C-alpha cells in the first residue's frame, strides 16, 4: 500500500511516496465506494446540537496590569455557537445571516474542519468535518473575503498550478475548468499579472477560481463581496448564480449585503447570539419580524392635512407626498381615517425595507447579548 514520508533538507521539505507491493497478492483492487455514495438519502449538511466556546484573554492597560497578567489573567468566556441545528439539502443556496459576532464564521470553520466543536455533531457529505479526511477535503471549498489563499507576489496562474498538484487534478480537466472559470469571470487576460497588482474585485475573482478548480460539491462563502464596488458585486453575483445552477453545488453564504442575499438565495438562516432565530424564505422575514407597515400618500394640489401625526409616525413629509409608519394590525383603521381627511389622490401600502427589518433585528440581538467575564489564575 502507498505510504508517504516527509523528508526535510535545509529549508525545503518534500513528500516521498513509497509503494510496497506484495507480489504474491498482486491483483486489481476494487474501488471502495465513498461514504457519501452509501448514504444517498442523507442531507448534504446535517448539524445537531453544534456548540463552540472559547476563552478570550482580556489584557489590561498599563505596565503594572501587564506584569500582574503574568500570574493572574482575566478571560472572557465567549459562546460563539450555542447548540444549533441545521439541515441543508443538495443544490440549495442558503444565506447565513447575523450581526457581527453572531457565530457565522465560526460555524463555517467548524463545517470546513478548521476548528473542533465543544459539543454536538455535524456531517457534510457524510463526513465529520474536523476529522479532516482527504476524501472530504477534496469535495468542499472555503472562500473568506478577508483572507487570501493566492501567493501575493506570483501570478494567479502559478497558484492555480499549485492547486492542481494539491488536489491531483488531471491536466486536461484542469485546463478545461480553468478556461471555463476565467471566461465566466472575464479575467483570462490577468492570469500572468502578479496578484498584488490586481484590484480588490479582480483578486476576489481569482480567489473564487482557485476555490473551484477541483469542482467541489459544497462551497462555503464568507462575505465574498466585502469591500467591492457595485459593478464587481454584480459580476460575482452573476457568476455564482450561473455556476451554482449549472453544477448543482450546495452553497452556504454569509454576507452583510442584502443585495447578495436577494439576488442569490431563496432560503435564509438568521443566527444571533450563537443560536438560529429564523430559518425560512426571504419574504417571510418581514412577516415574522416586522411589526409595522409603511403607507405612502399623495395629496391633490399639495394640500397636506394637519392630522397626519395623529394616525401614525411621520417618516417623510414633502408636499404633496408623505410617508407614515403604522402598526400592521391597524392598517385598515388608519386607511379609513386617512381617506376621511379628504384630498388623497394616491395611496400605497408596503412593507418596510428588508435591510431595515434585519438591521433592527440585529440591533436588538446585540442589545440582549450577555457579556460574561471570568477571572482565573494562570
């Protein structure tokens, strides 16, 4: 059976693969089916009671406090993920939303095997992520908008060749996949240019190509459009939509841009304080978390009644138009009062903007989040 050994000589390290063959039993080996092929009915991602907590050292200001910290330190107990349950089927494009510190990135790191959980279980494609099996690592990709995987001083095509060797991609397959991805993202002319000379949007496109060269079945995206301009965001959105539909890839996306979510995802999972608060459609967020409606009014000849503030909260009042916020349960009553005032030429009732609903929810979650501090002797 093949065995690998690390050999180090000076600053270089190489892997030597030694093949040992038993001549008496040399016969063709049957390929063992992967774990996932034996579990066709299993969901692509299954999470049960997943929990992750850690201690964060709180360094005090000043020399005296720093010296005291050598013997006695203050730690903040952080519960990043608090026993979440989640199931994602094959081919779903799911948005994973939450305020800063809610546990989104921690969950993606757990699912990609970067860190180990404190409690709970998770399976992706039938594998336990933190076991870091090679068969699993060849079937997923993690793209983090704030971290680079490409060599900074080398052209992207050199990093792509390295990925080819790491994932053992056949030359013809590699060339075809690379050409297809660079054409979809319109960056083929930038392959020979050092990564450090690329713009942020161009560099993000190269990061996506590097992550998709081995054709993963699951893609974890952690804020892939952070810091990009409107044009770059739109291009990456189009690429992800096209690629996901053609390959039927399962995608878990975290983003603070609601346009990314609205353009790509039908299902939304909201996490706050390390717990899942909502799992459903994008439109259902407004129905569940918004308690108000917005009424837009247009008055004939610019005649604005003085009683608008008595029927609702005035959001905007620029004659001949006004916008009011009212409780959802009082829409019919308020409309009757407004029409009775006279002079109403046009009226419209709509939900508040999705960004506002989610922002209000995140603010409330941050306000309610507990902050525990534990002091222990080191």
